[in-house]
C-alpha cells in the first residue's frame, strides 16, 4: 500500500509540474497578445485555457493532499502492526523457551487463590456473550458468504437424496451397498459435513467465533452420521467425542492458568485417558473388522494418546500449564481431525460408489471396463 500510494503521489507531482509549465506558456502567450495583435476571440480562448489549467491544478492538489493523508495514515497503521508483530514474536520466543518449565503454582495451591478473572460462571458467560456478538456481527456483514453456503448445502442435500433413492433400489441386487445406503440415510448431515469442511473457501474472512459455531454444527452432524458407520459396540465413542469437544472449548475459552482452565485440562486428560484405554480394550475383543496394518497403526496411535494425556495431567498438576495446554489441545485436535477425516472419507466413498452406478456416469464412460473390480478394490 505504501508503495502504491507513493507512486500515486509521485505521478500527481509530475502532472502538477506539467500543468505549471503549460500555464507559464499560456500566460506568456496572453502577455504578448498586444505585441502580436491577437484577435479578441483568441485572447478569450487563452483566458479560458488558463482558467481550466487552474481548475485542474486545484483538483490535483486536492488529490495529492488526500494521497499524502492516506499515506500518513497507512504508515501509522503499519507502525502499529509492526509493533504488535514484534510483541507477538517476543511472546512466542518466551513461550517456546518456557514451555516445559513451571509457570504456575501446583494445582492444589490454585484452589487457595483461584485468580482474578471472576467466578467460573462469570468467565464462561462473558466468553459466551462475546462469541454470540461476533457471530451476529459476521451474519449481518457477510450475507454473500451465507447465501453461497446455503445454496451449496441445498444442492448437496438434493444430490444425496437422489443418490440415496437410487441406492435403496440397487441394494436389493447388491447387498454390499447396505453400508452405503445407511450412510446416505442422513442427507442433511452429509451435506452439512461437506459444506462445513469447505468453510475456508465459503467463509474466507470468518472470525474464530464463526468457525467455533460451524465446528459445533459439524459435531452434531458427525454424531448423526457415526451410528451409521460404527458397529453397535463402538457407538459409545460418539458420545465420548462430545464430552471431549466441550472440554476442549472450556480449555480454549478460560483464561490461561486460571483455575477453571486447569480443571478443564485435568478433566480432559482423565476423560481422554479413559477413552484411550477403552478403545484399546475394544481392539482386543471382539476383533475389529479392519486390516492388520490399520489395526497396528491404530494401536500405536492410541498408546501415544494415552501417554500424552498422562504427561499433560501430571504437568498440569505440578504447575507446567503451558506444556499441559500444548500437549492436551494438540492431541485433542488430532483426535477430532482424525474422526472428521474418517467420516468425510466414508461419506465421499459412499457418494462415489453410488455415483459410479448411475446412468449418467455410465453414459460418460466412467470406469467403462472392469467397473466391478474397481468398486471392489476401492470400497472393500
């Protein structure tokens, strides 16, 4: 911006110099009118030209003043941004150096002096009100993004309903489509999952509060979808996911190092530890219907989850809140990302599998040869 404004100001200055030179030439012509005996009509034209040049000079001065004022304001804003970035860089360096150190008293001492941020209910109410206000502001200022999101949601919902009806007919001939039909039985949830995953493209200027709002909607959409994917003995994991999500939000919203923040960290670590151990036991008996490679990867990941939650809980108890927050929020983010990508993958596979069977896809020659082999390979 500064370069553009500076170039604009230089261009205006050069135009002012040209106008000044032209005016001098016309003034010389006017002053020598008597000597060369110019006609009266020509003299009037000369005077009109000089007046036009004066008007143009005044307008250019106005533009130049506006450009210089804007340039000064941009310079001031840039200085403020540079100062803020410097402070953030210093804070990042400080936190990196002290991330494993003790930055708070042990948790049993935190009960004696819980902090100066108010009662837990007051903290959560203040954060709730702040986020609601930000969401309302975003909704009122970004109608275009909301209309695009709504149109895409409607289009995908209609498409999923169409594919579900096709699959409900074809499943009578191909029983392997039963899982696909169950997934497509949630058309609204399927469309919500896809559109929210495209949130960065549909809402490029969204605030963190708006992303949190979409994340909450995504959570309930995934909850609607999980019972169609998970086996009956694994369905409690869906509700455990809800508990971890709200604990994660409590950690993010509460002031760092405050009592409610540390209690949420501790509770999230304990709940996550229990869920990890429960899932490890579920892998033992009955044996899950997954390949050996995926089973080994899942076991390794769950052991990492358990160890991470134990480290986070211990660090939080003894006062290393920064380290505890880093590892607990990090492992929770990985859990939610894994679940989200898995559900999205299952959904997209179901849509592609049914889409490949439609008359339109066959008319375009998609997977013209060996389509049964391809479907069995991709969706076994």
